C-alpha cells in the first residue's frame, strides 16, 4: 500500500513545482530559476523525498 502512495505523491509534488518553474523560465530564461519562491523549492524537495521513498519500497 505504501509503495502506491509514493509515486502518486511524487507526481503531485513535481506538478506543483514545475508549473511555476516553467512559467518563470519561459518568461525570464534560466535566470528565472533564481526568482522561484520557497514553495516551489520545497515542492522540488518533497518530490525528491517521495521519489526516494518510492525507490526504497521497491527493494532496490
């Protein structure tokens, strides 16, 4: 059951992180990454943790 939660959570966090990041990069180029807020960087971190949790439940 827990192994099903991690991929769903990682996709949700990635979507939350990528929406503002893509808009900022399209608007300002790569310099736009410096303008991202704490929520976006937190979502990227949560994605990384959720994906790591998914990999851990796969027995790798």
